[in-house]
C-alpha cells in the first residue's frame, strides 16, 4: 500500500465533519431566508394597514367637513335670502391637514315643474393632508360632494324666547 494514498482513520472523520458543517450552514441560510421573508411580509402588511387606516380616517374627516358645509349652507340661506354660496375655509387647529375647504354654490333649479323658491345647493368638501412635497398632495387629497334641492328658507322672525 502506498502511504500517500492510504486513508488514516482521522482523515475520514475530517471529511464527515466538513460535510456536516456544510449541511448546517445551508440549513442556517435557509432558516435565515425564511425568517427574513416573514419579517418583510409582516412589515409590509403593517405599513399597508397604517396607510389604509389613515385613508379611512381622512375619508371620515372629509365626510364630517361635508356635513358641516351642508349645515353652513342651510344656516346661511336662512340668515340671508340672497345667499348664493361661498368658498369657506374652516378655522381649526390641526397640523395633520394642510388644506380644508368647502365650496358652496346655490343656484335656482332649472326644472319647469318646480316653484321659483326651490334652489339647488351643491356642497364640495376638500381635505388635503400635510405632506413634505407638493407633488404628493394629489395622492393625499380627498374630495366629497353632495347636491340637494331645497325650498329656500325665509329668515324667521325672533320669537319671544329668542333675543
């Protein structure tokens, strides 16, 4: 037997240990990839949920702004029979929204079967979130509108209880 090619018992053990080290390394890398994928998926899901919640919150705020605009239109029409609408920017303290505006238009109805006292009221509420760049404002703006017809209210005379 040639001593150069002879395997000692130790050299066989080294080969097995080296093979086991390779298998352990591959298993560790596979586990690391699986864990990383789970973490990335969880973070992506959390970010998406936060965006959806923010959008729902802004949509609800826009609906409330629209309701306030409708109530303002009716109260202004009651106070002033010549009221034709306005561009209303409500005053409120918030750093969350950069722009809040309500556009109110009051026009006579064009239907022939309605009386001259019926008007069409269109209320458009716009709410924009504060953003770092102006290019992102379009993506963070919500707008809701509501159109209704109403008999033009007449200013009421104060009653005895009102002063």
